[in-house]
């Protein structure tokens, strides 16, 4: 709430039908208030005189602030109109996606099918707990590897030599799923034992990596009930992409 303690004060003049209040002669519609009230009730609030007064005060406070923003000419500042257009477009896009989902709802069968599909993709997957030291050149990476083989501490070397943000955590990357690891890296670490170092530096996107496998384990696919939010989000995204593909096929696009 913007200003829940705002006092509306006495008003002896009757307001026109459909008008909740007036702020400097600007009417606030009763329908706006009704929509706001219903939204709060839907979100778990209990309808009461106190809630209604708070919401009314909030609408009045918003109008006061909007009028002040207009008085200062903020909407005429550079970039503001384009930002407002973008906000409006995003709102309409959300409406479109929600409308499409209402016409093509995600069913229980869809969720279970997606769970089976994703579970199949993860069959036999492993997880690796890795540390890394990233350098700008192969020579630097080889020097790091030599230092590690001589007994230097990996975490300390990572903090001192690595150019990656993970240096702050001593090169720790946490648990990574094999499906998410770059193939060349996965080939290099898949045969290493726990505590094993890559035999030589690995080049990835123009940088050189030295990796330590701290631990590894088979990936345990979570139960269906545990993944419902992620499954639903995945299907919503799929439907959004399907809609976009349908529109693109029937559209004339010139670039």
C-alpha cells in the first residue's frame, strides 16, 4: 500500500454514480476500486470495512502521486514514453499468453508425459562436483597444473590465478549435471576418480581450464510431485513457443 494511513477527510457533497472519490476534481472510478478489492480477495484477503478503507486510501494516494509526477512533467522526460510503450506491450503479451493457455490448458496427462520425457533424457546421467581454475593462456594453465601436482592447494591457487568469478569460492562450481557440461569437458572428467585432476589444460571458448573432480554420483531423478512447478513452467514455455511458431508460419516477415 502506498499510503495506508491517508485520511480522506469528510466530504459533504454527493459524488456522481460510479465515482469512488475525487482528487483535485479528478474522479476515481468505483470499478477500479472493485477490481482492486476483488484482486485482494482472490489473493487471500478477507473483505472487511478496514480492507476497503485501506484500498480506497491507496487509490487516492496513487492519484496524488500521479498528479504530482504530471505537474513535474516526468512523463515528458527522455525515454519515458518508450518505457511506457514497452510496459504496455509486455502487459498485452502476458494477456495473449494467458489467453492462449486458457484455450490450451496444461492437463495432468500433459504434466505426466513431460515428466516421462524429461526423466528419459536424464536416464544414466551423472553429477559432478567440480572446482576450476580458468586462465587466459595455455602456458598459464600448464603452470597452474604443475603447481597443483607439486602439492599446492587448489582453492588457494584458484583465488590467486583464476580469471573466473568462481575464484572467490576457491573455484567451486557445485554439483553439475553431466547433460549440462560441455562435451569436451565431460569427456575429460568422466574417467577421472574422485580427487582427480585433468591431465592437461582444456580450451573452452578461448580460455584454458584446469579441473578438479571433488566428487561424483549417479543423478537421482526427483519424484513427479517434487517437479510439478518446473514441469508446468516447461509446458507453458513450450506452448508459448508453439504459438510463436504458428504465427511466424502464417506471417509475412521481411528482414
